[in-house]
């Protein structure tokens, strides 16, 4: 108990003093996750909205595939990206393995199905609500996509936040493609795993505190947005 109390106190000191190693790890984590979320949002939101409005052969298959990929094991994604970026892989000449860019690619692949599937559900509700009005104005399903994205921008925020939550808590894929290299590819989740295995609990606890706070902020923001949308304030 005394060891835990001592480690907890040291962890609080690291957070309060903004320890350089701690801030470096947190900064890299946010950079990687936010970059992945930005790319996944740019791809996932239009894709999900298109699936909600357009009718084409194989549409249900694509929807089922995206839903299934929401639960894709991160280590599998990490393995696939590793094989693609390794020296013997088709993208090996890019030299991206064990870099932050490789981690961004892995996280993006994990997040796109989540953002696309959740945004499709939201867009379907919006399309059902505005379909007759948009059709009467001569707006085709394809042309309705930007309108639905804009009108549902606050509702779609929850899909983006869900993707960010998945990215910030992910450890398997980033360890495989990033290598958990100090001062280069070490993010919060991989650092927690490493420091815990080494018995260095103070840094692990400090990072855990920040990760929990980040998770709380994401979920609280998502709840507030959903609540305000229901009340018609957004």
C-alpha cells in the first residue's frame, strides 16, 4: 500500500510539474490520434452519408462489412499494416514502419468503419426527415449528401468523438507498427504497458490519469452534444 501511495504521489508530481517526458508522450499521442481522426472523418462521414442516401448493388453488403469492421481486433490491423510497410511489403520503399505515420495509418483504418457506420445511422434519420422536401426542390440523393452533412454536423460530432475515443485508447496496433520507440513512437497506451511491465508505476499512473481524464472529456462532450440536439438547441 505504501509503494502504491508513493507511486501515486510521484505521478501527481509528474502531472502538476508537466514533466518533459510525460508531455512528450501525451503530445505525440494527441498528434497521432487527432491526425487519424481527421483523415477518418474526411472519409467516413461522406461514406456513411452516401450509404444512407444512395441505392446501388451491394449496398447492404458494404453496410454489413462496415458494421463488422467496427469490432476489428487492433492487433490484426497492426499486423496488416506491418506487412504492407515492412521492407518486403508492397509499401516498404516508403520507409514508414516504426514511425508516427505508420501509427496514424493503423489508427485511421480502425476508426473509419466506426465513423462511417455511426454517421450512416444519423444520416438515415436525417434523410427520412428531409427526403420529400429535398426531392421536391430537385435535389438528387447524391446532391443531398453535402446538405445532410451540414445539417447534421452536431449530431455527427458523436461519431467523430467515438472514433477519437477508440484511437486514444488503442494499444495493440500502434505497438506493432510503431515499435514503442522512446522519443519517437511512444504514446500513452504503449508507455503505460511498458512502464507497468518494468515496475515504473509513477509514469504509468500519471499517463493513466491523463488517459482517464481524456476519456471522461470525450464521453461528457458526446453526452452534452446528444442532449442539446434532442432539446433542439443545436
